[in-house]
């Protein structure tokens, strides 16, 4: 009888440890999923910022061209 109870107790401990390990794995998986979600949001924000910087660059290049044309016209007038 003692051996049966000891066996049941050991089995309960093994099952308990397995559940703990499984919960630990689930927690790790959730943490990784949260990290992936966060990184995806960061990438989206960076893509938006990149698009904005590309537009700003195009505007500045257009301004530079206008100024270069104006300088060229002024030099021709001298």
C-alpha cells in the first residue's frame, strides 16, 4: 500500500512538473509573440518614417534645382 501511495505521489509530482514546464513554455511563447508584434509595429513605424524622409528629400532636391537654376540665370545676367 505504501508503495502504491509513493508511486501515486511520484506520478503526481511528475505530472505537476510537466504542467509547470508546459506553462513555462507557454509563457516563453507568449513573450516571443509579444516581441514579434512589437517589432512588427516598429518596422511599420520605420517604414512610415522612411516614406516621409523620402518625400522630404525630394522636396529639398527640387529646392536645390530651383536655386541652381536661379544662380545660373543670375550668372548669365552678369
